[in-house]
């Protein structure tokens, strides 16, 4: 059992070596890890898969990664690039800086408030892809933008996409989802108290400020309380479906209102400004309404096609292809929603927004191609990771790791 556990861990151990020791690019390291898992699944008796089973397990993971995760990444970055090329991003930047000139406040609003709302209505990567793209447009470091969005999104996922994870788990074991929603949100209370403070600390480190919490404690407490209180009340007394939606909407409103009341920062490390000269030239072409239209449409499309609007959600569910790829027993069913998935809807929003911002078809196609060229390594990384997970799952490597950890911890 010990040897089997070590062998099952080999792909994961390799990832640590590749990234921490060899400083290897992510997509190369993940592809090698996938190769290790496939070789092990073919050669080690306890993980024995046929060639067809191993390859189709990886293919299933690749398809699941491409649709919708990679599509969401591509669509979100395409929309961002459209707004940058047309100059709309500078206008959005001015709109956000009219709320506050403090980078710490903006990061909290975009990641904890807006990101949480995106998780509530859509999930599947949108809470990271969309706020992170907006943060990059505001001048934040891309790596910091992605990481801080991931940290902020560590609380909301159990109730994301109108609580699909919680309700699906409950249904799988024959329980009423309402019985799980209370304990689930209660377990998240302490992490939800800590995470907003981590967000402020991370922003301070990224900006090079000396005291990231100076003047930010009341605002951070508002971020904590405005989410935890309504989310806990809904989770314990209403049900799972509206925990994130109500909690994050109230939190987002509270953060914006409180930010408007705060004194502007005079610390150069945290001050953010917009390019007013460029804004005036752009605004003469299409105005603020067209500038924010892609992101408004994202919210409308994602909310209007969610389970909260059952007739639309059910109608779009017709445009779904279901099939199995894995060649062995216990194959999962892949469901490809062609219209009602977040990636397609974000792409539609970006295209419509691009037209509203006077971008031509040729330039839009060029922008999409450039976005794909810039993002292919990130997408290959995601594909390799999901494919790795599928091979490890079907071969029994994941089970071996889980059994040993269970035996060790009791």
C-alpha cells in the first residue's frame, strides 16, 4: 500500500519539482505530469488501464477543460482586449476610480464583492477571469490579479452557480439540500473572516505599501460582516440556492456605499488615476454606456440564463450534447452546453460590446486571434491538469492517495 501510494503521488511530486526546483513553464510541466500518469496507468499493475482507456480518460479531461473552462478564459480576455483596443478600458477605469482612488478598496470590491457575485450566478472560472481582466486593465500586475482573485474565490464556490455543488452533493446521497446549506456556510464563517484581511495584505505587498491596513480596518470589517451575516441567515433558514447571491449582492452594495464615504487616500503607493486625455478622445466616439456595455451584458446574460430564470435556462438546455468518451467502466457523461454556458455568453457580450464601441469585424477577428495566441499556454496548462486528474481518477491513483491519507489520519 505504501509503494502504491508513492507511485500514485509521482505526477504530483513531479509538479512540485518542475515548478519549485526546475522553474519550468507551467504548460510543459503539466504535460510531462500527464505523460507520467499515462505511463504509470499502463505499466503498473495496480493502476492497470488499457491504452484506449488511458488515452480516452485524458481526452475526457481535455474536452472538459476546453468547454467551458478554456472558453471562459478566452472569452473574458477577448472582451478585455476589445475594451483596451477601443479605449473603453480607460473609461471603465475612470468610472471605478470615481468610487475610490484607493487600490486596496478597488481590489476588495472587484475580487470579494463582484467576484463573489460572478461565482453566485455563473461560476466555472468567471469569478477569476472577469475581475482579473478588469484589474489588469486598471494597471495591476497580471499574476497578482489572478492570485488575489483565486484567494477571494476560496469561500463562495460551495454555493456557486446557484448552489450547484451543494445541491448536487445532497441529491447524490439522497439528502435535502437545505440540510447541507446550514452546516456548509457555518464551516465557512471563520475562513470568510480571514480572507478579506488576506486580500488587503496581498494588495499592500503588490503595491509596495508600508502599512496595508492603515485606514482599512473598518472597510475590511464591512466586507466580512456584509457577506457573512446575510449568507449565514440564508444558509441556515432559507436554503442553499440563494446563499451566495444574496450574500454577495448585499456585500457588493455595502462595499461600494462605504467606499464612497471613505476619505480618498493620499498614499502614493495606493493611489490610482485614469488617463483623462485618452478618455476624452474615446468618449467623443461612443460614450460611457458603450464602454461598460460588454460587462453589463455579461451580467444580464449570465443572470438571465441561470436557474433563477428557469424558463430560459430550460430552453437553452435543449442545445446540449451529451456523450461519453472513456473506454472503460464507470465513464462520466460529458455535457456540452453550446449556448447556455458562461464562455459562450461572455463571448457574445464581448462581440456585441465591440460593435457598440465601433470595432470592425476584421479588427475583432484579429483581436480574437491575438488573444488566443497570448493565452494558448495557459489553456494548455488547464487542459493538461484536468486530463491528469481524469487519468489519475480512472486508474485508481486518486483512490490510493485518499486511502493512505485516511489510514494515516484515522
